[in-house]
């Protein structure tokens, strides 16, 4: 029995409270879509004053002037019509050139589909690749939306673990064991949210060989591609020689324009007719001024992106120094802008409850690791895309393990 959704509709044949008429039920698979485990902390933090907010992956740097100006100019010039489903040709062309330059990916314009952030790119890809009852391998810990979108497609997300004892890298042996005759897709996310780990070319080749062996699609999430510190970002599609990779990219984090909602999906060749149809059915197209802002972002000066990377790198170094000094165990990240911190000494098997209590007591919001999958129990994710002094102060308020300097 599912609960009432609180919005007036009965779920699964129950009756709306106070109503004499039975209401139609929602599709059963909607009840299996997991809620976001970060939302609770976000809402609670919103009710409190003086909170150091380190829970949400929101860049703290401003959007570059030339990007804002292009969006504003587009609105003022009334560039407000529908665009082609795949995006404005000039934007798709700019993306084709960027992919060749930055990702060693040679693709045709018709393989590039401008989407409402990477969120819709991932959702669209899962809608194309998954049928009800299919299985998709998702990283654990991994970005929450991977499982949500899979469930929306009626499919079952099957977690593959990224654990400290294997250096947080996927284990091909474990992956081999998880494959069933329903498995259709594996999601690969590098740089990883929440871990900040970056997979190198050899690891990506192994994952591709695994996908080939079991004839799986690969869905690659490269939202943090511009933020790596040491290990260079490699696009798995650039190593793919049999067209099994779909790649989701985003402008959200790179250009700090999360609310503008522009990303893109790069498909294997030959998908244009079906992509045109599913784009038409789901969004028609991305907001036209947002697309013009995206052209300015991709083709414009990138010094501000390099500056943002240095800001995040500096924050990560400062944060690691605090954790080292306090004897708190964590994964040293080489990508994205998160720290994955071991809090097992304080959380007693309930990190979600602990992050709430910590927020109420210390006025610091952090994301519970359990929001990213079972393997995240006992861990927290701290976003360092914030003022450096706040990051340092927030980490100073974390409890240190017994026997270490607090
Ligand atoms: C790994 C990962 N993929 C996708 C997204 C969604 O990004 P977008 O704003 O492009 O929809 C996020 C946002 O936090 C993310 O961390």
C-alpha cells in the first residue's frame, strides 16, 4: 500500500482523504522512485539562520559577463521562438568543435542533442535504452538521479560498489557477477559525484571491454569534465570503437550556470530520427535565449573556467589540510569539487540522522553519504564550491575520531 502523495491524488487505488470518489491511481513504478536524501538537509537548513551551506553542488563563482550578456541580448532581441529539436545549429556546431578539441571525440552534428542540463540528457538516454524490468548498473556511491531516472523508465538500478578497499575504483569482477540477462546499460561517472575520483584511460578501457563482453550500452556522465587536478579527464566515447557509448555533458558546473539548464547528449551515429522524436515529445527544444548564452559560453574566453578550477583546487587543498591536521579520514579527490569524508566514528550506522543533528547543533549542512547509495553509509559529502573560510570553519566543527587532535 502506498501513501497518499499529499497533492490530492490517491496513489495505487487508495482513496483521497475526505473524497467519496475513488481516484485513478498513479503508475505503480512511480512509487519506486527514491526521494533525494539531500533534500531533507536542504529544507532543514533553509529554516535555520547562520548556516554554513556545504551540502549542495552549486558553484559559488559568478557567471562570466559575456555569457550573461548573450542571454540578455537574446531576450531583448525577442529570440524566443522554438528552435530545432536538437538545438540551434550554431550551438550544435560549437559543441562538435569543442568535442573534437577537448574530448578527442569526432562526431557529426546529428549526434549532438542540446538538452535541459545533463539531467534531461541522462533521462532521455535511459528512456531510449531501458524497458520495464531491465537492469542498469549504477555506481554506489553515485549521483542520486541515476537511480531515479532508471526507476522512471520502469527499470531496476543495480548498484556496483566503489569502496575504500579498492581505491574507490569499479571492480570488473564484481561487475561481471552483477550482470544478468536483463542488464542493458552501465553508467560511468568520471569525475565522480560524490567521490571526486577520476578514472584514467586504462580503467575506462577495462570498463568498455566489460561492456563489450556483455553487450551493454555505456552511459557516460562527464558533468565535471573541466574540474580535474592532476589526472586528466578522458571521455570514454573517445576510446569506443563499436558505437556503444552515450555521453552526457553539461554547462551547469563548467560555467556556473546551473539554473540556465543547458547540457547535451552525444549519441552513437544513426540515432537522429529517434532522438528528434523523443526530444519533440519531451521538451521540443531548450529555451532559445539559454542556447544563445550557451554559444557564448562554449565559444568565448575560458579564463574564468580556469580561475574557477584554481579556486576549487585551492579550497580542496585547504580542506584536506584541515582534515589531515584533525586526523579525519577522507578520500583525496582529483576531480569535481567534493570531499568524501569518513564519519563512521560519529554516525553509529545512521549518517542521515547524524547530518540532521549536526546541522541543528553546529549549523553546518553536509550531504549524508547514504543519499548516494548503500555504500555511502557512515560517510558525508562536503561541497567545497564555497567561500574558503566557510569550508575551513565547517570542517573544524566536524567531530574528530577519538585519540586524534580535535
Ligand atoms: C554527476 C552529475 N550528473 C548530472 C548532474 C545534473 O546536472 P545538470 O545541472 O546539467 O542537469 C549533476 C548535478 O549535480 C551531477 O552531479
